[in-house]
C-alpha cells in the first residue's frame, strides 16, 4: 500500500502538542485537484494517517472517484463527502446517515 504523502505531516505537531481547540474545530476539508484520478490505496493510506478525532470531509474533482468503492472507504473512516457543483458531482449524491458521514453540499 502506498504511503500517505507528506501533507499530513503538518497535522502531527498540532495533534501532539494539543494546539487544536477540538471544541471549536469544524470539519477539515481535503480538496483533491482536478484530474487526480481514482486511487483507492492512496486514499486509504491518507485517511489512515489522518487524525481520527478530527471531523473530515473530502471533495473529489475528478469523476472517476464517484463510485461505491470510494464511498465505502469514506464511510469506513467516518469521513464526509463534500460535493461541489461542477460536472459529475451532482450525480454522485446519495443518502448518508451521520454514522456514515454526512454529505456536505457546496453551492
């Protein structure tokens, strides 16, 4: 399985020193760039390295991500799907309970 990229390294000092005010922290949004194609192994590695007690959401810009396999990975990690208003994202909408992650619509 591929390693998560260094982007998550920035979280470690905040989490380890207690610098995050978790009572006031809203969801952290990870926005993937356009044309970043589906890579479930990389997504799993990233989410496993992310702080588990911080609310998170992911916004995919490439339509290849809108699949049941992707949604299952998000649900297993308790990460919300944030849908933008471009192209195929509108077709990706599906019901989700709070336990599965709540969709976050950006208009």
